[in-house]
C-alpha cells in the first residue's frame, strides 16, 4: 500500500451498531488479503448484527469487545495498547450515538476510550436513517467533529436504506472505504491539493457504425477513477468526464462531479466547456487526459441496425478531433495539461513525441502489452515525463498508488 512489499499497515476498525455492519466484513477481508494488519473493536450493539467469530475469522486475530475492556488489567490497559498500535482508525458504521459521544469527548466504552487514547487519523463512515441524519443536533455534531484535524469523512451516500427510505444516510460502500484507507496510508492525510480545481477524463470513447456496432477500445476507466479518488482525498475539487464505465466503478465516485459522454465529439465538447474565456467556473488548474479516445470513426452512421448482408466489405473511416492538442492550444499559461501514452514495445519514444507535438506539461507512458498492466487491470506501471525532459519510473503498483505518484510528480513541476 506504500510501494514497500514488506510494509504491513496497522488498521484499527471499530464497528458500530447498525445494519450496515455487515459491509465492514468485506472491508476487513479485502484489507487483510492486501497485506494489512487489522484489529477490530466490536461494540455491544454491533454484536446484534454480526458476531465476534465472523470478524475474528476474517481478520485472523482476536476481536475486542467491552467485555475485554472491563477485565482486570494484567499488562497495559487495552485502550492504550490499541490506540498506540493503530496507524489508522476506521469507525464504520458511525451511529448517531457514537457521533454524539465523540463530539463531546465522552468515553464510556472501549471504542470511545480508544479514540481518546490514540493520535492517528480517524476515518468516519456514518450510517443512519435519513431523518436521523438530517436532524439539527446530528448535523451540528457532525460539523463540529470534522473541525478536528484527526477526523475525516467517508460518505454518507444517498440511496435505498434498510428502512426502505431513499435518501442520504447510506454507509459508503466497501470499495469506497478501502480506497479512502489506501489513500490515507499513502498521504497520511495531507491536503496538498485543497480546493484545486482539476478536470480529468476517463474511460474509452465509442464511435458507432449503427445503433449496436462501434469502434472502441478496452479501456475500463479504472485509471481515471483512481486519479479522481486520489485527487479528492488530497482536497481537490474534481470534475470527471468519462466514457461508458461499469456502474460498480462509477459508484466509487458518486460524490464527485461527473459528466457522462459516449463519443469523442461529446468528450471534446464537455472538456472544452471548462477552458477558454467563457469556460465553466472554476477554471481547472490541471487537466489530466487519461481517457483512451478513439482516433477514427466510421464515415457514415446508420440510424437503424444494418443487416449482416448490408455491412460494408470495407469500412470508410475519418479522423476524430484531437482533444488534448486542442486543449493545449487554448489553455492559459497557469494551467497544466497531463496526458497518457498507452504503448506497446518502447513506451518512452512515442510518449516523448506526443509530449512535444501536443504541447503537454507532462505525460504518463505505460505499457499495454503486458498481461498484468494496462487496460482493465488492477495495477499499472510506467514512466512519468515532464516537458523539461525529467523522467520518473513508477514500479508496478495499484492504479490508486500510481495516481498518487502522478499527482506528486505534477506538484513538483
């Protein structure tokens, strides 16, 4: 999670009493499989929803409850040990009751005592009925608690709740929580992009021959979504312009401003809306073009599906707009444009050529002819290059970590 294969982050998780407690089991399982050491506090009410046996099996360690807390002390007090051990502290689901206790510095159980005995960052994932969440007292507590430098929010989301109500108050999904944890383990909570407007493109574009056939590529949008999540975790205000992307991936960015497009022409229009004298406010400081935009499209489009016998034996193609070159021409001197070069074979030479020809500030060259990297994979690697020729090699890592390293690189230029 930080590029060191021997590094095992120490994550303390406190599970509150709510139906969403079952989701935390997936978080624990995934984090353990990805190399984290995990300790879990299970509140009394949480045990009405999931059992200590389930959780201890997933994290491969004893689960701590209030029964352990109130036992005679044979060594150091449990809440002190856990508080000092933790590198990161997740509370999920965060209930209205626990929120109120934390806001007012109360400590009447293992969870709240451990919070006061720790100094690490604390991630809060609230979950409650919409009416409960919108209560003035709850919102006041929430706002007050987040003023503390240690506390960081994950959600809540809007959606269908366990009470059959649709609204805000749904706990963040496991994948969102895991992404936030990984970002914190990388950045240690730094907000070096606070309020910086960043425009990111993601996914592929599709150029249709008829309503069911198109020219496209295998890009899934994972890299662009990782960039958006990494930037938001560091305080940026992100707009994500994306081609067709699977709904489970889009759910990761449900709190991020998104614009959905299909064709290269639609992506061009959406991106250009943010640049120039009449661009949308705020104008982006950075434009990161990670989308795999089509180079050509069919010269003719049929509004009805072509029968197989009517398909052309040879397909006439015409070029689509070069979005990144056009953006580079109209950007202001203060704005930075970063491109991607997905290549086979030698990745550096064509990336340098694209960097120069398009007038970019930096480019990420990455291979797509290796099975574990590139389109659709969970990992990436490559070489970052800026317009002054400086290069930085990124060893194989998750796409989220690759995104953070790219942001670090751009900050340096």
